[in-house]
């Protein structure tokens, strides 16, 4: 999803993850594709800093019903106890985990940087994941990705690794596929089944055109949707409107 819709969906997803992390502090959200290590760690302390700021604000003005100095003193004591407990348990958590994982809680690596690093440093299985991520993640290394696909395609056809599936082939842009080889989406779109008939509506023709032009990972979704349109047409008839 690109453009304004992509920005809107991304903001909603990030807000939901932020709320869930606030209430659960699940360490899985420190992943670069989610909140990131450093922000996840800081996010655990943000409520405590907010509590301290609130007490300072209340202590400067007695019009909020906390005029009793003893009560404010007890609030500060409770705040310090909570802060000490938070620091103690976070430190204990870091001490008990494996050393190689500690850095992930302070990492500033972004999702795009991680996807590029996995492609450059990883094996073929890790490299193949580059097409499962947002297309923007691979743009800085587009030439390396294309070179890897062209050099390995024939070998993968012979070895048939588990990740070299029809779905994965459909996620590869046609421009990266070696000459003489066709990705799954090209085969589908050029098949007799995908040839538009005179009875197809303008909307269906637009779907076909967009599917042929789209070079991103969502092109396989258009291909799948077009096959369903043709199947419904053959079963019901050309005059039935799409749902």
C-alpha cells in the first residue's frame, strides 16, 4: 500500500502497537519492523517520567486539592519506590538474558536497514525475504537484488529450494527475471484464461491493465482477483455485476 493510504494505515498500525506496548511491555515490539529497540526501552520509562512531571506540576500549585504537604511527601516516596523497582527489574531482566540480545534493546536500526542487512549478509533464504517487505526497503540495493535474482534463478529451478515457490516467483518484478524465464504472474496474465473478452466490463479491463503494469509484490493479488472474476463469469454469466 503506497501513497496517502499507506501513510494512514502505517500510522494506525503504529498507534495500536504503541498502545499494546504501553500495557504489556512485550519485548517482541523492540523489533526494527515495529517500535525499534531504543524507542521500546525509552517507552517503558515514559510513564514514570510523566508521573514525576505531574507531581512537580501539582506541587507548584495548591489549587488541585493536594495542599497537604504530608500527602505530597507520601506521593513522592511512592514515586521513588516505583522508580527504584522499575530500574531494578529492568536491570535484572537485562542481566539474565543472553549477552548477544542486550544490544537489541538499545538499537537504532530501522526496518529498512535490517532488511538490507539481512540481504547483504544472509544466505539465500534470508535474501528471499526482501520481496516480502515494503518495496521501499530494497530500493537502495535494487541493483544487488536484481543481480542476485538473475544469477541464481537457473540454479534455483534445478535445486528447488523450499522458498522458491510460485507465490515467491510472483513477488519478483518481471524486469529482474532472466530472459527466457517467466514469473508466475506473467504466465497467468498471458494465459488464454486472462485474455479479456468483449463482454467484460470497463472495470474488469482496468483491473487487467493495472495488474500488467504493477511490478510490486501486490501484483499477485490482482492476478488472483482477476482469476476469481473469470471464474464467476464462467459460472454465472457475463451480465452479473461484481460484488
